[in-house]
């Protein structure tokens, strides 16, 4: 904000009847004293009203062994707050007779709600410390009232629900089976089909699962009899596809077969699987294993490496133990996971709540998902209550508390806040988590316990929350920082918050409070474009425009604010932000 400075020349000691000539002279010279107060009017930031005041007195005003004190007071609502006095003595200012003695002091007082309308006053006191005699002036006003724009933030109540963990989208389940072939052959033997692997695969096909893809990877072992047949891997993959086709006809897949995508992947001259088997193989000495691995990892062609392997003494044992495992066709079938429809889950959740079916009819994830399907807060409450009885998990208690929190906001039923806090405490006792701490931070902030809110939000951030939750946490953290007077931090935090109208409002306020007035007006305009109920954003746009000296724009925004919310008239009439335009016809007309 463009600071307003009061430069006040006042006769601080006029009218005094002083006992000494020195004090009388001080009184006369005090007529030239100057006081500067910055900012004026005073402003609230965080919990305190802080301002700077400088006093400059005339040269030669200070007298030997005499004390001159400027006492400062803030008077409000029949009360006053007294600040420490500012003393002037000749000893403190050795050049008093050629230079004006000057003292600058920063004052601060804790803000009380009835301080908004008040008056900052000073009183001069001339005294003789040796005999205790003193005379005081009247009190003179040097600044009026306190600007409290920093308190026009939106409280962030949006509750953080822990994820239910259910995926209602199509999911694919992999089923894997390996069929082995004889050296140099791509014939799928009957023994393979009748093996446990083959029998299980046949039973799987008989179930006629909804299948999306079948990937068949044919392989070969690296010895000469296999490597010379470049089509061997392809042929082995095709053999499995042919077998799969036959089984589909056997089990009458009909049109389902046309929807399956077969992917054949022949693998030729690939050492990766051989190396994998070798890493766990202990059938040969470490020396022989090292020799073979050095050959594989060294230079040369596939054939050259195979020829070199045959020279290693342990080759025949490796050929017997490992090579047969490499002559395979690896089959992966991706089938669609069976799931209940949303309608079925919703219906079953209602039956669970009503007690007509067991809670185990739905999984924990399905029951949590059911709560997300209904817009009714009462139904959500009942489902989460059932979930707390079913699994007694931290997430169920957190989400039940989040429902209470939403009800408190929507219905202005503040008894619900206590119920919400109870559930959050239970959730944290079961497992401390960032969702619950985020919710507690919002509640503490609403209760006015800023330190406790800050502590809770810091705990949430320390738990490595997800990106989605972090954006919600930043909304709460940002408004806490505004309340603490940390506007730079708040702006950075809110720039990474979920772009709700509440968070955008608070971002605009942070910009306004750090004097980015043009950016603040742009942010408030974004809120106005999203939300029909944006009277406070229009009001703050008027504040920003007034600070910029654009009084026409300020009046325009004020008119829009009062049209949306006439109750703002009283606040505007007493708001010192508009001190420079209050007497204008345009402002008076806007207030009608």
C-alpha cells in the first residue's frame, strides 16, 4: 500500500505553567517539533499493529539536566494501550545545539477486535529528574484507526477425504504359462499339454474369461542346433497360438475370439534370459561361471560367444541344466477383472447400512467407493459409520470426520465440528496421516488457534503427501500464512494450491497485502468469473484500485460489491482504506 505519512507540528508543551525557566524555554521551542507516523492509518498484520514513529525536535531545545519525553497511546472503546516513552536528553545528543535531535522508534501492540476504531495520540512531558517535577501537555492525535484488510481472507474448510482405493475402471489380470520344447523343435508335445501347467491353462480357457490380449514370446537356446534355425522362435510362438485357437473352438468362444489381440514375439539371439538363469545357478564352480559370464558380456557375435562357451569345461552341465529352460514359448493372457457395477455397489452399500446383508458383501475399498457415489451427506455419513464398524481403519474415521466437517459448513451446525474433531483424533491415534492433519489444521484455524493449525499443517507436509493432497494442504497453509502476516510465503504457497475460488480469493488478498495491486485485481476478476457470489472480491478490488489512485475503478468495483451484498455498506463506510475518496460524490452515491 502507498503509505500515508502524518507530519504533525504541534505545541506539546503550550499552556504549561512550568516551575523553571529551562522548562519554559523547552515548552516554547517545542512548537516546532515534528512527528512522523508510518503507516497512517495504522495497519493490522498478523496479530499485531506495528508502526514507526519519528520525533524531531528543534536545535537547542534540550536543557542541561532536563528530560523531554514523548509518550504514545492508542485510545479505543474506552480503553487505551500505552507504549514506552521516547526520551530526549542533552547527553544523548551531543550536537543538540547545531543539529535537530531525532529519534525513530518501532512500536507494536497486540490487536484486539475493538481497536479498529481508535486514535493514536502523543503527549509530551518535560521533567526535572532531580526534583521529580514535571508538566505534561494535552494529548494530540497523530493517526486515526486501524486498517484490517489482512483479515478479509476466506477460511478454507474443504475437507480432505482419504482415497477409497477402489478403481472402477477396467483392469486387466495377467495369467502366465510357459510351454517347453525339445531341442530344435517347435512341436507342442502332448506331455506339455497334459502337464500341471497345461491342465491349469486348459481350465483357465474353459472359464471363457473376457480376454483382451494374448502375448506369446517364442525363444530358443543358444547352441548351434537351435541358432541355425532362425524361424524356430517364431514357429514356437505360432504353435501356442494354434493350440489357443483350438481350445477356443473347443469351449465355444464364438465371437469372443475375434476380440482377442494375439501378439507374437519371437526372440532370436538374446542372452538376457540365459544370464538370468546363470545368476542363480550353483551347479558349476564360481570360476567356470565367471568365465562363461565374461564370454557373454564380451565382444563378438552371438555364434562366436556360443562357440567359446563350449570350450569351458562346465559347458555340458550347463547345457543339460539350463538350455532346456530356454526352449520355450512364454504366454501371457490379459483378461478383464470381474467387477460389480456402480449401481450394484450402491445398492449393496444401502443394504449393509440397513443391516440386511453382511458388511463383508463389499470389500473395504468398494464400501468406501460407495460413499463417493452418493451426493447425500446423510448417506455418506451412514456408509462411513458402517465402514468404521467393519474395519475400524484410520481412513474410515477420517472420512466420517470429513463428512461431519462438510455438514458443519453447509448447515452452519457447529456442533458437528466437535464430532468431526473427535473422528480425526481417533484416526490419528490409529495412524498419523496427512489427510487427518490437514482437516485438523482447518478446524483449528476456524477456532482461532493459529499456532495449533500451523503445527498440524506442518505435520501433514512432513508426511510426503501425494501431489493431489499437497494442493489441498497448500490452500490451508496459505491462509494460515496470511493470518501470520507472511505474505510472500502465502503467495508462493497459494500459487501451488488447488485453484478453488477460496484459494484464488486468498491468493488475491496476499497479492494485495504485498502491494501487487494490479495482479490482485486480476486474480479477483478470475474469482468473479467463476463465482456469482464474489462481493468480497469486488470489495477488495475496490481497495486495490483505491491504493493505486484509480478512484473511478474503485467506485465501479464498490458499486458491484454493494449490489451483490448490501451488508458491506457499513464496512465500507468505516473502512480507512477509502479515506481518500469517502467525501466524493461518487462514493456517497455508491453507498446509497
